[in-house]
C-alpha cells in the first residue's frame, strides 16, 4: 500500500472515531469520502485525483444524505407538550371567552389556558374542542361539530 493509501486509511479511522465520539452526523460523510479516496488510491496514484474524489463524495453525501439522516436519526429531538397537543381533542373546563380573557381546556388530562380565534363566539364549559395551534402558552381551539365523533380517550 502506497503512502497516500495509508494516509486515507488513517483519515478514515480518525473520522469514524470522531463521529463515534461526537454523534453529530458530520464526520460520517467525510469518512465516506475518505473510504472512496482509499479505494481510488489502489488504482490511481495521482494524489490530486484522490483528493478530488474525497471532496466530491464527501460533499455529495453531506448535501444529499445528511438532511434525511437528521430527520430520522436525530436522538436529541424530543417532542414537547406543545408538539403533542396540536391537533388533539379536549374538553372545555372553564368557558372560553376572548373578551373576558378567560378559558381553560383539558387535553390529555392536562389543563391549558385556551382562547378561540378572534372572531369566534364564546365556547361553554363541557364542549369538545380541537387544538388548532399554540400562541405563547395558550391553546387556540375550535369547537368540534356536534355530529363529529371525538377520538376515544383524548380528553
């Protein structure tokens, strides 16, 4: 094995170790580039060609695969309560009246301050509602039509 091949092998090992330590999905793509450059070094002695392969493969992997990997593999993304309640159904526990700045709903057993859209009429206690969005610490809700069946166990 020629010197450039040994250097690519060392770079590959170092990048894989660094990726294992950081788990940031950054070094992995450069390790793929180093692996391809190592394979090319067996057939092509020109270091510039090897470097071009390393850069091209690394950049291609970084741009094409990293967004997909981050979407499905990112262990640091933990859903919060806010992520879970949008679209959920609940029940009004205190009448919602935007003009009086009052109202509360229970969603998944948790109490939340609630409001309706600005032009919506007040919603009486006991009404089934659906969470549209969150503004600050308040849920913005709308009543579920009487004919629609609520999801079982959601409130």
